C-alpha cells in the first residue's frame, strides 16, 4: 500500500486498511458522513487514536481569521480528508493540502469512497515547519 520509507507509513497504511474495509463493506454511493461514521468505527477497532471533525484556527499573518475542520486528525500527526465523489478534482487536493499547511502537519491522506474502488492519495506539506 504505502512504501515503508515514507514518513508515518505504518500509521497511514493502517488508516488506508480501515478505509478499504469500510469501502468493501459499504461500497460506493453513500454520503460522506456515512463513511466518516464507518471509518470512525474501524479506526477505533484498530486501536488508532484520532479526533473526528477536528477544528483548528486559521491564521493569516499571525491573526485569527476563522476555523476549519479536518474530517480526522489521527494521532495528532496525520490529517485525513474524506470525499464521496465519482471523481476527485484538483480542488479536493488543494483543500487537503490547505489543511496540512494551515495546521502545520507534514502528512495527510485524501480518501475517496465515491469511486467503484477506494481511492487514496498520500499528501505531503512542502511548507511544513518543524516545531521547536
């Protein structure tokens, strides 16, 4: 699934495995919230720590301008954004990358349950800043 030399590959592999279980059980055609709830159950069963609908402040030039919610923040280090679309488009990748940048997270996953087979993309934040 995910090559071992990638950062957090073991964790992202577990998340993708949970998503594959959800997709093989439910198939495509449901609303995103149904997949969120099912993935929550699978990740709990797998012993993966997460926060669902994790809300964070968005800052612009160090000033608060609003909040955004990522579908899942897993173990405080990986964002997981879910979609239930026939086809992913550039705007969906941009949204997932924006979350990584806004939250200063290095790694994220974009999961699409709307296609006939589960689609998953591993994303890396090129603007990631190591916290001191």
